């Protein structure tokens, strides 16, 4: 039987249902709510806000060690949210959590991130949503991340979130004792320095492989990427309104005629 | 020989290199600059800011009526910009134009749009960038759109754009005489009302197909989607900084402890 007072929590990610991060996040959320997991059947990193238009989606039950864990969708993180709300869940969840992602979703990575996109899709559907990332690809230790996720979900359920806005939370991969605090930050200015590689295949035809290195452009801990490197957990409010409101005044000044 | 005074213009889109819109845009741009076309080999609508991480990309020359038109990339609009700048163009372009897209890139569509994402990727790479859309899927008449695109590119090359910001331009599919003017607008609040369809395949297994209808939530012509319906061309400055700066104050007030 469902306890009505328990919040209904939808858990998604972009690393796919096999990733450790979503198992940690679902486990953490089960301590405070009724959890439904709906995640991509395969890793879908770097998908941004992509959705699947030209082909149908399949939904499957996913079991781990023969126990039911959740549902997979044969699409993107955004697809997962759409199908979960329209067809899997009997009613809208109270909150959506996405992650815990491998690798930082700071700075311009915010635009590429499927983890963030899943949360943004939640807000588009008027559901408070939070994206969580652990800022490493190696030797991930999710134990503190799972704890801080629960804390932030509780806080969000109590306080609510500003209109049309998610929280993008990044957690450094260091022991809890070394965390210097939790900081509300803005999206950093760091960017990928492109390093796309050209190689020849066995037939002598070139192919290209995207690659790059994040170049630190942030000056202080007001920015997410820099604060992370200074051992803070960062909480960045990200909006689905991408209008540059200051620039709007400048463009109005152009006095464009048809 | 290249005329050094002519601006170097990179043309991309998300409907793929066969789409009419990119041929109109490239033709229009050739009147004012040196044009290179780099576009997805196939339609890539709704891809958002997706990039291709797990597989290599292929670049091919594309000809129309046996004449060279441009290059195709076997990936997303964002991939096209990355590969164009790192490997196809001998130097950075002066401006990137994306489109002309079929269907409006207003309101929350801004997040799903590959056309907008290509332009955002341009700005990430410090190149002024503009996305163009004709707000129809049927009976498209690109003649005025091609003209207004040229006008806005000229203006942008003269004035520059605000930092980290693109222009997302939407053009109603009506005769030029019915256009009421060009309006600097903000991203609208209209959203897709989900209508994802569940059907059974021939084996009795369900599949899901994303679908929806744009629900008008904008109240006045300050918002792109509403202004379009009132027969204005809209010019919306869209930023790669998605921080909700007002919300930042609220989150700081949470006084989060680790």
C-alpha cells in the first residue's frame, strides 16, 4: 500500500539504467518517498535536450538480481520523462531527480547534458526537478552524493523552486570531510577547447572523433566550475527561459524595419 | 580568389542538407559573403544540443545538379559546427547562420531545436550566430525569409551581438505585405501539451510515439510565439548562460549546510 504522505519521486538519468549513479540515487530516494525509475536503456550522454521524433519508443521492465528496479525507454533522457508522465506513472510525480551523472554538468556542459535536460523537461511539465552530477569519470564514490541528494530533495519539497527553474547540483568526488560547503552558484564560463581528431580508416578515408578539454575561464567561486575545483558542492538554478533580457534592450535599439 | 572584405559565412541547419530552407539561406548569403555550407547528412530535428560522442563522424562533399554545394556531416547540427570549425574551414567564419528551419523555434521549442543549438555552439566558439525559422511545415514560401535573413546578418556584422548570445529569428509564413514589422521579443511561455500515443505492434507489444500540440500561454507580443501569430517577425536574444539569476538569491537564502 502506498503511504499518501510519502512524496512520489521519479528517478531518471542519462548514463542509462545500468549506471551505478542511478542505483545510488534511487536507493537514497527510497528512504524518503515512493520511487519510480525510468531511464534510457543505454548510455545517452551528451544528448542535450534531444527527443525522438521519427521512430517509436519501447518501454521494458528492468530487473537487477531478479528484482524489479524500474523501466527502460529506448530513447533519450527527455523521452524518458515524457513517456513516464504520459504512460508509466498513474499520476504526476511530486519531484523528478536526474542522475547521479558521471562528470560535471557545469559551465557550457549544462547545454550538452542529458541529465540536466531530463530535469528541464520535468519543469516544462510543471514538476520540480533536480539534476545531480558527481564530477568524475573514475573512482566514483557516490556515498556523500546520495546523502546530499536526499537533503536537497527534502529541502526542495518543503520550499518549492522558483518558476521554470531546476537545480543543477554538482558534487566533487572527494571524501565528505574535505567538502568545504554547499554554494549557490551561477553557470560558469568554462568551455571545451576543441580537440577533434582526424584519422584515416583502413581504406584511407578520413573520420573525425569529437574530443576536447575543459578550459577553466571562471575567476571565482561564484561560478560552478571554479567552486567545484575549490571543493564546494554547487547548486545552480537553471531556467528554461534562455532569453538574454539585458540584450533584449540592445536589440530593441536596433529599430529593425521589415 | 577570395575577396578579403567579404565576410566568411558558415551555413548550417537541422533539417539536413536536402532541405529547401538551407538552399534558400545559402543562396541569400552568397549575395553578401563567402559561403561554406556544412549540414547534417539527414534530417536532425528535435536533437537539441546533442553531440556525437561514441562513434566517429564522416564528412562528404554534397553536390546538387552536379554542382558543389557544401559538406555533409554524419551527425547532429552541433557536430556540424564543431567539425566545420576544427577541420573543414581554413579559418574561423565571421558569422554562422542556421536554418532556415521548418517550424517555429519559439517558446520551449528553443530547447528542443537543433537549429538553435547549432547557433549556440557557434557562440560557445566565440562566433556571432543567428538561427532562422519559418513558422510552418506546409506550403513554405522562403522568399521573404531569405531577404530578412540577409538584412539581419548585415546588421549583426555591423553591430555585433551581446556576449554569449545568439539571435533566434522566427518568420511567419505569410506574404511580405502582411508582415506587421520586426519585433525584439523574449522566449515565450507556450508549451507542448503532450499527446504521446500508445499503440500495439503486430505481436501485441505496445510502442509509444511522441506527439503533442503547442498550447499558447503567451499574453502579448512581447513573447515570441504570440508575436508570430500576430504576424510579426520575431528576434529573440538567446543566451548560453541558463542561470536564473533572480532565483540565485532565493537559493542563497536557503543557507545550505553540507
